[in-house]
C-alpha cells in the first residue's frame, strides 16, 4: 500500500495559508500593502475584538476589474510580476500572489470594488475558499474588504491566538509601521469604535511621527538627510538624552518597506558610540532608498528581512548620515527658568558696597544639667528604608515603619538677634544638647553594656565613593554600597505583602512601543502589587496614577519604560517571576548609586546591616555584596608573617 499521497487541494491551501496568515495583524499588513500598491491616497482600517471577528480595509486605489476579481483570489495570481526577470528588481510591496488566496481560505471575505470610469462596481463573497456570490454593487472608486471570523474553519489555529488586546495591539503596530513608511498616504485606524491612529497624508514624516508616537517622542528627534554610494538615507533619529533601554523604537524602511536589518542597526548604534551610556539604545525612523536590483526582498515568508548585494554602502550611508546629523542637529540642553525668573529685569545703577558688619560670637552659656535622667533622643530615621536626597522635599521622608514624618516648622528667630547675624552664630534650640556634659551623658546612655559580646563594627571610610571599608573582629570587609543597598531594599519589598504606593497628584501619560504597551496592560495586576497603578490611555500610551513611595523622586517615565522593556522581553512568564523582576528593578532604581557621595551615618547603616544579617550576600542580579580580607592575609602581604 502506498504511503505517500498528494494532499487534497483544500488541505494544501490551509497549510499554505498558515505561512502567510498567522494572526489578524498579518491580514491587515497584506491588505494595506495591496492598497498602497494600487495607488491609494487614503486607507482606513477598522477592527473589532482584536481583528478576530471583524476587519474592514477601505482604500481609494485603482480597484479591481470584474473579470479579474475571481482570479485575484486564486493562489499565485498577481499583477505585479510577469516573468522571471521581474524578480530581480521588485519595486512593489506585494508580488507573490498568495495573500488573497490565503486569507479567503481561513475566513469569510467580502469584497466591494470599482475601477475608474465604471458605472457600477462589483460585490464578491467567498467563504473558506469557496465562491458564494458575484453581483453588481454601487460603490466609490477603490476597494473595500471585510474579513470576518478569522480561522473559523481551523479551530486548532484559533486556540493559539492571544487575547483581544494583544491581537489588537499587534494590528496597531502594523498600522504604525505602514503609516511611517508612507507619510504621503492618509492612514486611519479604528479599534472597537475608537480612532487610534490618523495621519494627515501631507508627506511630512515628522508630522506622521507626531501622529503615531505623540508629541514628546517627536520633540526629541533630529532630522537625517544624507546620500552616499547610491544610498539615500532620510528620516529622524533621537537625541542622545532620549535614548531608551531597548531597541523597540527603531524603525527601518527600505524602498518603502518595513524591514529588520542588522546592517543598519549596527551602523546606527556605532554612530552613537561615545555619546550615550552603555545599555541605552537610540530610537529612529530611517528610510533608505537604493536601486531595486541591489536588494532582495524575497528571502522571508513575511518579507520582513532583506538581503543586499553589497552591505558596505548601506552601512556607510547610515553611519555617516547619523553621525553628521548628531554633530549638526544635537545641541546642549538648555535649562528654562520659570516665567517670572526668565523675565528681563531693569538694570539698576551700581551702588557702593556696604561694609560688612562683624558681629563677635556670643560667649557659650553654661548650661546646668538637670537632675532628672536625660531623655533618650528620638530614633534616627533609617537611611535604608528610603533614599532621600538632600535637596528633596522633607515631606517625603519616612519613619522606619514607612509612615510619613510631619514637616517641622523652623524655629523662630530671637528678637534680640541681629538681622545681619550669620546663621552659623544662631544658638541651637534648647532641646538639643549644647554642652560637653550633656553630650557625654547621652553618649553614655547609647553605649552597649560592658559585657556585651556583640562584635563591634568600625567603618573606616569608603574608596571611589563606591566601596565601604569596615573592620569587624580580625577582618577587613569591602562592601559594594549600591549592591548592598539594593539587596536590602529588595528584601524589604519581598517581605511586605504590598508595596506602599503614593497616588500622584497629576497622573502621568507615558508613551511606549506597542510590544511594551501590551506587556504593561496584560500585567496591570502584577504592577499593582508592586505599587504601580496604571491604565490603558489609548494608542500606545499608559496613564500612571500611583507609584511606589520608595521610588518617589526617581524619573517615573524612565522607570516605567524600563519595566515595560523587561516585561516585553518575554523572559518572565510566571506571575511570581514577574513580580520578583519588578522588585529587582524597583530596588535597583531606589538604591544609592556607586559614585554618589554618602554621609558617614549612611555608610554605618549599610555596613551594620550587611555584617549582621545573613541574607545580604548577593544583590538581586547575583553580584557579590561584600568581600572579606582577614588580618592574617593582610599581614602576609606585608611580610609580617610567613
């Protein structure tokens, strides 16, 4: 009995359709590209339920003649390739003739089309590859496709589709790239009745970037216009300070087609070398134009990758184009003052300088020590619970238990004090110990018992503003203060059932990429457990309403973008792992940084926690927190012992 047989035509078409149509976004991409090839100036895409149940694409292109409608839905039927030679110089987005046949094989499709100078149009209905209806229809010039119930006849494919919000975001991402690739075409994207993307079609790429990604993103762009070796590079790149934590906002277009090209990516990042920090990546919308015969777009099923005859001209054009744009378009950031400060003031005539009045310091008064036992000072706020910069408002400071401390009003100035007396000569408040006797009494109260066996930790100082030197018993300990503080905060976050959060007075709108937006929306509950409350704000923006108190004072936008990039990477699939990763990121941002100037009490606090707690040995990223050098090993280095 023969084991090899030819597949049924219907089964073969379903298999072939799977190579072209993976999800609703694939349908939209193929159909809009056909509209662009047809010369459309206006394209509207509407979807419902992520595009699974309903997709409508309307264009004002050339339309399809009635005698060609049924043929257009046959596999390998196309008007863009006539012979073998045409494959060596492809100038259209579509050319294989597989899109309509593949879509019709897995969905219910209805086409209404009319060509120029025709009185009546054509309505064509096809379900699962089977023709249902052909009739006259009144319609304007162009084509309208309605695709319903995608994969209705392939339940196995249907169950692999993601949530509606994820599929809808994938469609929106496709529309963003198509709009950027052709700013001369007015694109409109409607999602569940809401208008998400709308470009003017005026041909201005910057206006298109503004419509797609928003004003903040467009405001940080620098124009690129460069030609070299037959390759024309145009578009926009971001300023160095606007670089991001990943490459999701890099968009490359070759001859009007969105592609992923390693050559252009390496050239772009090489041009930024030396002007951005390690771990940051530039954003861009770069359009490359080169002869069609020098690039092959027929190397990937989705036509998202290309191959060059010679990569060096492409690399050089991108590198030097970006380099010259950075040198000419980037400027030193200017600090804008408040309106009342920026207003020019009239120039007053110079006045003779008054002689400074020297006030002799008052003699230190003798303070009698009260017979009652001294009151122990209030416990010092732990530096490790919240990093508060010296210039940060003090109403953000916290007790050890995380409750806010009230603001302390300034002490009134005595009437007998001279108005021009320096602040250093103002006597301390009576509640503070001012005499040596009081200092000694309070110091004695704080001293441990004589027979306490607790080892004494002595902080010697720090080197490079990064490593703490501490002595305990007969060992010298070198502590990485950032790694140690990061682990301490991470342990505190994991130990608490929920991170304390602060509701923002004014919610912050943050623009991210489509992939990052999907990751944030799908993980709202996880983020809420970490003290971050956000919601979908439409398009590719989210609205942050609350933020962890431990991160107050940090850059909220940069923090959310960093968390979004981590969630979008796909490395954290388990709920606990996602929350754990967010704790990592939160602790890393809140911890004191290597190179920061720290107060002695902060160093003592970190050293005491590291040397007294067993669970502070590695930072959340796995780097060691502390290394030990014994006295014996140190003396060996100096030849004191053998």
